[in-house]
C-alpha cells in the first residue's frame, strides 16, 4: 500500500495523472484520492493473503495424506501410484535397496564418499536420471551406467526422510533489502511442518552413525535436518 502511493506520487511529479478504468470513483483531482487508493490497495493485499493461505492449507492437507504437492518429480526412493487421481507417493523398492547400500558402505564398511561412488558405478546402480534414460534406450540395448557424484551421496546420507521424518515449508520467498530481489531462503525450524513418511533405512542407527562420520570428515558442513 505504501509503495503504491509512492509510485503514484512519483508519476505525479512527472505530470502523469493516474486514472482507474474499473473504478470511476477514483479521481486524483479530489483531495482524498490517497485514502481511496489506500482502501483499494488494502483490499487487494487482503485478498492475496487469503488466496495464499487457502493454497498453503490445501497443500498441507494433501501432504499429510501422502499426496505429493511439491512438483512433478518425486524424491529419490519414491515413485507415484499410477492409479491415483493425485500424485500419491509409494516406496520404490529398488531405490530403497540403493539407499541402504550407500549407508552400509559408508558406515559399516568405512568407505569414503568417492569410494562409494566408484562402487555404485561399478555395480551398475542407476541414478534417477539414468533410469529415465535407460527406458529410452531399451530398444537399442545400450548399456547405461550410473553417473553418481560424491556430493549427491553426502546429501543422501544426511536426509532425515530416510528415518521416518520430512519437513514441509522448508523454504520461503523473501525480499532481500540489499539487492531488492525476491530470494528463496530457509525457514526457521519452528515454522516448518514436520510430517511422517514410510521409513527407508532398515537400521535407523546407521543414520546417526553417518551423521557423526560426516561431521568428523566435513566439519564445515553442519548436518541440518532434511535441508
């Protein structure tokens, strides 16, 4: 509302008069035009907030019912139920096996992230993108190998969704006062919505041990829950 009035006053400084096509009652020749403009802006802002809140409430409700409302691509180890009206998640057993394999190699067999990547590539384990590529190349019978990277493995090792928990509303849009641009920032932990999901790891203790090893090896990277 404040910015809108400032913009109109700036235009007035350059001899530009603002008129409303839909609101004939708005006339800058009247002294109380600022009050009327403030009312219009306040109502528009209130309607925007109501729409946003209804949308977020719908997404929260769907997420708690195991419907995927984040986008078209499910996270690694999940796939979609093809018979669902909405995108409902289900565990991908093959990818679940890969996740457990990564934790076993890193924690129990004391493999480094680079060594884990080499083993995954050696065993022909496919990344999500490579699995999609393999479907296209089935007819030509080409061999598709996984293109893993140690940063991907590290991110998987600190993902709390593997032990029954995940968070909704992890990020939000915010105006950067210095750059004057809208940026995506991390939400405070107390603002996140914690939801339950089907666990992926067969042994939950592997996750805690992986956290400890990562903190020792990469102290500059703080382990944050599913962020």
